[in-house]
């Protein structure tokens, strides 16, 4: 690796300082070499106690995502660029691209990577977060900004294989796919495989990660409620963060109505990833009740890689991409989460299945992606 690449800045506004991709995967991978000084900038969160000594964190946003503080975060980012004078900047959010491009233009030998974590323009157009009249303008603006940034980035990193086909600015010779595979943190006891469920035992169902209606949180509750009619010991834990106050209110009411059959952990506040991993390790079945949607249907959820790596049997919708993975490792079953009459068949499939007969899949882990990340960094002079 070139001797002048010493300081690296990884930055996002909304992603927390302990973000699974920015901090755990990129940050800790790059900090494995003592000569590297790795800086992670993002939304306020507790810095993990076991952070490497050469990995430093910087708060860009300490308030809500819809506040004036989000504009101030741009100023903090600019000051951080001046203070650190990084040899390489890894941008994890499109809203930081304008200042990154300016920073690059004002000095020699300033290089940056753009980590494309989502198809942002598609999300804006299809997820109905913004008013209809605004969606087209915002989507066009983001896509234009990304297209400009792609011309000047040392390399583009794609979080999903499908983005290579979806994003017109992602030239094959300039892009590398680094999927959101599982990066172990600390010692987690491996699950004994093969996994076989037994009738009459407590059945801990699990929903993790971003809590939203699109990600199927209400379908998960309906599924668990239905399954309890044939498997009374079933209990659902929902653990993660919900960014939409109105959805959180509905969720809290729905959880209360189950009279203890569902437990909510987090919800209004982000949950440390280590706590989520712990929940995975003590659960029996992981749920992925995603609703079919253009923004997610061609992507592999991070939680699916986590469940596979930790040997957790899964229940997934009929998504061809996910079904291929799950079938390959005999990792779970396919069902229609909206079909209340499927409970008996689901119970039968769960009790009749032998999951992970060949053990947990090695290619669900981040190590191979980490090697690709190092290969990118080493080629940048």
C-alpha cells in the first residue's frame, strides 16, 4: 500500500457512529493495520468499548434527522476535512458528496470513494416519504449528484449486486461490490448444527433491524399471533429502531394488544448491534416479512446474512433471490406472511425441517468482502 495513505475518514450524517457497515465492517477492517488512522464520522452513538486505539469517532449529528442540526452537520464535516486532511475519504451518504467534491477540487492528491448503500433515487420515487410533487425533483437531483461524483471518485463501492444493473453511473471498470455480510464482533457461541426444532419447546421468533411497515413489522406480529394458535409457546421479539413516529405509535399499540406475546426492544431509540446479535443467538427462528417493493426486492437484507452466519433458521417471503440462498444452505422455509391460514403448514415445515445440515455457510461472513476493501485501498495512490 502506498506509504502516504495514512489517514482515512469514513463519513455519513444519519448513520450512527457504531453503524454496522461504516464502523464495524469498513472501520474495523481498515484499523487492523496499526499504521492506519481511521476516523468515523456520523450520528451520535456510544462508541464501542473495544474500539481499536487507531479508530476515532466524530459526531456530525446529535439531533433528529429532520432538524436544523442536519444542516449544521455539513459545517462539522467541512471542518473535519480541514482538520484531518485525510489521504482518503469514504463517503457513505450522498448528502456529503457536494462538500467532498469541493474539498477534492481545492487541493492536490485528495481521493474519495463513494459507498452506494442504497438506490437513493429509486427509493425517493417509490417509498412515498416525500410529497408526490417533490419526489421527481429530489430523485433527479440525487441521481445527478451521484453521476457527477462518479466521474471524480477513485472508485464506487456497491452494497448490492443489483445496483450494478440499476445505476447508470456505475461503470463496471470503476465499481466493486461489497455486500453487507456478517462481521463477527467478540465471542458469540456458535449454534449447534444441524438445527432441529422440537414440538412443545418455547419458540422465540425474531424481527431485527429497521422497523417499518414496508419491512413487514405488522405482518410479523400477525404471523406470530397466527402461529400461536398452533404453537402456543411462540413468542416474538422485535428489536431495532423505528424512524417514523406515527408507525412507532401504531406498533406500540399493536404490541400492547398481544398481551405479552410480542416484546419490543428499542423502537424509539437505536439498539447497539451487539445487543441484536445476542438476540439472534438466543432465538429459534428469524423472520423476514418484507413486503414486495422495488426498493428492496432485488437486495439481500443485512439481517439475512446475519441469520445465515449465526445458524438461525429463517422464514422468508417468496422472493426468488432470497429463496436461492435459503434453499442452498437448507436454512429455512418460504411462506406468505399475510396468509393467516398457513399457520398449520408453517408449524409442520418448521418441525419437519433439518436446518444447516452442512453447518453455517462461510460465504455469509464479511472476511472475503474485507479482503476486497483492502485491495481497493491498496491500489489508490
